[in-house]
C-alpha cells in the first residue's frame, strides 16, 4: 500500500525569511506518497500541536515529516503528538530547515530547504514503528566497598527510600585502604554505626562478587560469602571500592633516607598516629613535608598535607616547612585551608626541582633551591612527611573486567564522560563513586555521592523503565554467531543465546542497549537492524540529495 | 575456521577488467566471521568497483548475493539466475568456495576476491591467528594442545630453535610467543614435561595425499 | 544523482549535530553544499554509507563525532576514524583523487569548529581540483 | 695432512675451530685465501650453509675445497633449504669427497635472508637431522634401504647457553645428546658464568661430549647494544659494553680482539670447556690476531 505521508512545514513565526515557503510546499506536494502538505507558524505551540493531531487523524496519515527547527529541540514533543494521534512515534522524520539551513546561510536557500525536505521524506517512507514497553525494575541497590564513599552512598540511598546492600570484602567496614584522611568533621565511626542501625541497609562483610549478569533494573549478582554462593537481583550497582596510597618511589635519595633513618621519614598516616599519641617531650621541633613533587595534581596529598601541617603547628607548635612545586588548591575549601595554614606560620618553600634528601647525624636534611629567594635552603628536620600517591586497590581491575567497564591509564575506573556523566560507567545501571574513579578528596567524594544518588533515583524510583522494544535487533536468521557485536558492544548489552531454531545467535537486551549502532555498523553479516538508522534509511537520505 | 583477507584492489580490478556486469558473491560462513567475505564486504567491494568504473568512465554493473556456504553446490543453485545474467563472478569465498562456484557454473569465469590464508581463531575483535596447518597428522596430544607445526615459525617438532628472543618471544616475530616456550610452560604447569623430552620422529609429510580426499567411514 | 560539489556530513547527535545547530543559531555561515545526516553515534556510520555517498556523487564525506576520549559509546568515534581512513584509501585505490573522506572530532559546543570543518573541506576539494 | 677432527676432539686439550663463510658468486678465490690463511692455525674450518638465509656458494662445495687444500672441514647442514632426500644425497656426496664432519643445525628463517619469498622446508628439525646422520652412518637411508657404501660422520650440533627462558633450550640439548653428538658448538658467549652453568649441565648428561664455546668479537659498544637488542640468544654483559665504550675511536676492532682473546685464555686456563669456535664473519683475515693474543699460536 502506498504510504500516506503528511508534510508539515513550520516557518517558526516568520523566523526564516530566506525560504520561499509556498514554493517549498509545492515541491513537497509533488513527491510520491505525500498526501498532504500544511504550512504553519506555530507547530510547537499548543495550537499547532492540536492542529497536527487532528490533521493526522483527518487525513488518515501513516507517517509524518516535519520541516522546521532542529529535531534536537522539539522532536520529542512531535513524537508525543504522533502517539496522541494514534501513530507510532517513530514514524516521524524531521528536516532541519532552520538551524542547518535558513540560519546557516546568507540569501535565498529554498533549494537547500527543499533538498533537506526530500531527504526527510525519503527516510520517512522506510521508517517502521518501534513499540515501547514498561519494564518493572528491582529497586534494590548494591554498593560494593566498605569505606567512606560506600557508607555515605548507602546512607544517602537509604535516605531516599532505596533498599541498599553494602558488600565489603574485609571483615569489618571502614578498615580498607585510603581511609586515613581527615574527614572534615565527619565521624566515620558514627556513620558506620548509623549504617549498621539502618533497617534499609544490609551489610555483607567478607563477601565478594563472583559474577554479574543482566541489565539496569535487572542485574543478577552472584555473591560469595564463606564459600557459599548466593544470587540476588539488584536494580543498580555502585562501585565504591576506594583507593590505596603508597609513599612515592620519588627521588632516590628519599628511599635511602627512609632506609637509613626510618624514624625520621613517615607517611601521613604515621603522622596522624603520632599526632594523637606522642607525649609532650617527644614533640619534634622541626617538621618537613614533601608535596606535589612527584604528582602535582594529587589532591589527596595536597589536602592531607595542608590539614596535617596545620595540626602539627597547632598541637605541637613545631616549625613546619612544606617543600612544594605548585600547591594546587582547586578542591573546594582548599584555598581557604592553604591561607589558614600559611597564616599560622607554616613556611612553604617553592622548589623548582626535587629537593635533595640526605641523612645528617641521624636527622633528615632537606636541601632545595627556593625559587623566590633564588637561594639554596637547607633544613634539618626531626620529622619528614613523605609524599604519598594514590593507587587503585587490587580488586579494581578484577571488578572492571567482570562488569565490562574500562579503566583509565592510572588503573582507576574511567568515567563514561567526565563532563556529562561523571559517575556513570559505560554499562547502564553501574556507577562509580569516589576513590575508585580517581576522586580522592572528601569534597569531591561527597559530590560523587550526590550525583550517584540522583542518577540511581532517576533510574529506579519510578519503579519501571520505559524501553524501546527491539529498536536495535539481530535477525537470528542472518546472524552467523561470529560474536563481533558482543565483542564491540560498549554497553555489554549483547549476549549469545540459543534461539528457537536451536542454534546460537546474538540477542540484544532492550534494557541494556543504549542505541549507538556500533554493532549494526560492524556486523559482517548485515544481520543487525537499527530502526530509524537502518542502512536503507540512511542511504535513502543520501539518494534524495540533489 | 578458515581465515581469509581481501586481495589488493589492483589485483581484483585486473581480474575483472574485461567484464562489465559482475556478480559479487559472498559466503555466509567462515569468511563472514573473519570479516573478509560476508554480506557487508560484498556491499563494500561492489560499491568500490562501481566507483572504480565511474572514475574510468566505464560503466560497471554489479549484482550482489551471499549464500550460506559457497562450498556447497546445492547452496549455489539459488544463484543460477543471477550468474546467468552476468559476464563474470567475483567470489569472496575461500579457495574451496571459489572452486565450487567455478565448477558449478562452468561456462562463467569465476575469480577470487580474497586470499585464503589459514585455519585460525579470533584472538580478539578483528584479530585472527593461525592455529592449524591441516597436516593430517595431529600432534597436539604431545604438545599440550599447542601446534608447533604452524605456531612455530619453522614448524619444529623437537623443541625451540636457538633463536628464541628474550622472554620467550619468536625470533621472526618479537610480538609473538615462541610456540615451544608456550608448550614448555603448559606442559610444566601440567607436570607433563616428559612429553617434551620424548624424541619426535620426522613427520609424515604425506599424511594427507594431495589432493586430500576423505570418505566417511560410516554410512 | 546528486550534484557535484556536495559534502555529506554524518553528524553524531551528541556532538556534530548540536554543533551545527549552534552554528546556525549564532548565524555563523558556511558553504551551502553541506548536507547533514544525523546519526546516533559516529560509530553507526559504516564504510558502505560513506562509499554510497561517493557513488551518488558526493565530493566529500565528513564524519563528525565526539572528541577522542569523550564518545558516549566509548569507541564509536575511533571506529569511525578508522572507517573514514579506510574509505579514503579505497577511493585512492581506484584512482579517485579529487574526492575525500574526512573525520572531524568536535564538541557539541564548538560551532566555530563546525564551520571551520565545512569551510576547510570545501577548500580541500578546491585544492584537489586544482592539483591537476 | 690435516688431523681428523674426531682425533683432535679425543686427544687435544683445547680445540680451536673457525668459521669460513662462502661468498656470493661462483668465484671462490677469496674463500681460498681464508682457507690458506687459517687451515694450519686452527684445528678445523666450519663452513656455513646459506648463512642467515642469504643465498651463497654451497657449504659442501667449500668443504671439498678445504679438503683439496689439505684442511679439515666441518660441513654445516641446516634444515631450511632441503628435504630429507636432498639432505641425504648431499651428505653422501660430502662423505664421498672426504668431508666427514657434520654440524647439524635448524637454520634461520627465510624471513631474515635475501630470498624472503622462498619456501622454507624444515622437513626435518635439528634433532631429527642428527638421527638421520647416524642412520646413514649405520649404512642405511631414512627409508631403511641398504646403502652401497655408508658414511662415518663425526656429528656436532649447536646450543644457546644464554637463551631466555633457558629450560626449553636445555630440553632440546638433552634430546640432541641422546640422538648422539661428539661436540657442541655454542652460540656466541660473553658471560663465563653462563658458559660454566651450561657445560655443567651438558657434562652431567654426557661426560664425553666436547663443548666448543662460540666466540664472536664485538667491536664497539653500539654493536654490542644492537646485538643484545636484536640478535636472539646473545647477551653481552654490561661490563663488556662499558669497556668498549671507553675505547678510543678507531681502536674498536683491536679492543674486540683483546676482549675475545682474554675470554679464550680464561676458558682455556680454567678448563671451562673443551675449546672455542671463532666466528669473525667478514674479518676472517684477523682471526690469527685473536689466536695470537689468546696464546694459541
């Protein structure tokens, strides 16, 4: 049956003066399958949309082309209109004659607009309906990890009414690596206690993940505790496995000094221990810190150094010297902290190269060239706090490959897109928080926690996910089970499944699919169709040019 | 699985230079899986040939078809009409498919568009490695399941050559592990190194009499 | 058959497409010969789409994807880059020297880069035309 | 009259052999010069077989020449270029012309040579080749046919003491020893300790086999670094490289000769192995200098 295409052209309230809309409409009317052409000035306003709905019904249209503004703006509204008129929303194609034609060029552009319209009409003929389905989701969330970021995430998720399970590989919470930082007034102990009391939070310790399957809203996680495996359903998974630190391998001299004079060179953690335990008579008179010499972007070291230098100064009254390159203070509150530290008398020595660390009479001697004085400064310290660098914990890599998510060059989880989707992974429904994604300062971790709670809520709180059914689909008859799509899918959305005929074929999960079309492009058997972007639909647009 | 790769375009064009109307025929089995001759590759090659024609001012008409297995006469039958309508066939199947096609449509010139390279497996997306030399005299029982006949650059049967590079890499290809080091490590892991110490007599190079021919023992 | 001189631009809906829209909104003008085809990701663009565009007479094909490292679908843009390169090679293989396939990595908020891509591609075509 | 290598291996405390590389072309005059120069200074001359897969005058041809010049030749046979028929035929020819020492090797891949598209044969490997020579020695061919006149070859083979990992190499050496060899000529060795470990390993398995350490003089720090990086089975210790680096320009060869000679001397004095095999390819005329510096003349 011949298509009944309705063409709606909107001049955007006379916002496109360089197009002859009458001519455009006449050209469109001559194209095969076009049963009606209507001009409008307010298609996106109430009046316009109402008119559109009745037009579709009256003219008995089976697909619609709209030539107007960018589909980025209003396509979703127009799709809703189609649905309201009883047409499937996918049977719409738009010609962007405003942003990409009228506004982009000087002078008369009716011909180009007509071209764009022909392209859209070429495509619309081939469009097929895509059904939607409500998919009920599990509203339980799994948080992997037992440190600060994991506990804060669990508490916040529980706060919004989502049942949360915390899975920690250690026997107790809060004992993992990377937990030595000053928590800015947040008391870890009471947070753990609150989590333990919370009826909405399950805590599993000595537990590990054996396998993960499924899609957002419907993950099946197999967990191993005390040698027994249990499988449970979760709607979303948050990885909050934290990080660990190591003293920098740093200047060779430092290593020697550490060996020769183990009492004189300490880590931030050791310093914290000393701050709380050391008797008055043992207080070191001169304390040095090494900062940002090995990694100038390490917010972790910067915050720890500033906090601890301040603590040393105020509790012990020692002379404090910080050997640094550029103290980067981009974390929230860090600049204030830096000022405070300076004002209370901590001396920052800006060095242009790594200072020389030697041992002199059982004490550590640090020699550096001060950039501002233009002179060498040599300071013999009673205590030298070495620079520490953050590293991913061991399980990061294992979990990464199990979840099918990437690691960055430092071995931390790599965000999907740091600007747009900071706590998302490429696997929908799997999120990262805090140290395991390379955010080591508390302020950022708290931001992450907020972001992740928002994302998880958006995903699970409605109780169901609306999915397009088989928008991207493998034709089991054409599939040769070459596994290419499974290997290339960025979202782990494709699996090999025994299909009805008894042979194996790739099957795409509607829930997990993010509709990128990477699989459709690469399939060597041309067995994958992406409704709206099928080969013939793309080629029809090219054919219509000219 | 049989691995192949597309021939250089220059060679393909030389093959079909005298002809105007060409059937580009893909195969839906091995060469589809190794990205050399499935429906997708058929489309790309046909397109490139049409472009080549137009750049020379010569009209090239292409038909496209992909059958499940070109090495099956019965599966080629469906191409009869198409083949009859063209001047030549360009087959993207392995050597077996090309020959079956050439035999089935005897009066039509049939040309290979791929080079059949080896029997292998995908190591990862888009990378295939040779695994089997079809020697007809399988040694894998003695080598921990690693074939020295093709995975050793020299096909040695009694241990590595003296050229093994640091870290057990192959003399010829520093990126590849020396097959004998792989064999050694696997047998060591399984506590079966004695197998490697056993003398392996010269191979029966005629285990398969060429041309190979196998009758199924059972009816 | 489309007219000579047309540039087909496959635009990722997360980068190239919004960049083009923004260029229009800012009234940044670029050559009229550009025809944008919207795709969900540069990784959806396949070799055959590019080749068919050339078959139908396009003088150039530009694939506009996200900046490297910023693809929402991880490898879509890098795959597109390889495919574009492959297509360009295939053109040269059959002696087509005056047309070209180009990959452009772009952010959604980079309208000027979009215009530059359109202008530069036209310029490349001119240079190729004059090269003989 | 040259003393047969078999005799020398049995009687002499420290055996010295040198390599003679055939040239590319039908002229043998240069090779004859080398033969004349070296035949009385070393115990045997070892002739390479299309060395590095570069096509040259045949090994067996030069061996016959050496014999004609009253030297003691060792025929190198690789598995790369001939199948079992051709190898047997060549061995019969060699033996009929008095060439009765054979060194069995695998052979380089054609990929490193000048005929990269050649079909590489490897119908046999080096262990199987050793077995084959013994089969001919027993008066039969590989197919079990009686020969009208068998052979009596003295069989040697090669080994790489500095391979990494070493264990798979040692397993192969073990197989070669079981197949039966009179001598092992090693790949170039620069680390005496490595050589010691290797000889101990071999002697435990077969106390009678003679081990000739491979000596290749390195004539510059750059060359040494290059060899470490690119020549499989060779590892030149840092102290040797340092020594070469401190050598004034233009004296590299002299230094290389000095280092080689020192090593030979030490090997001999400490009785680490049974002799040396000197490979100074392209500089055969300077081999006597090494011998002199090592006190072997």
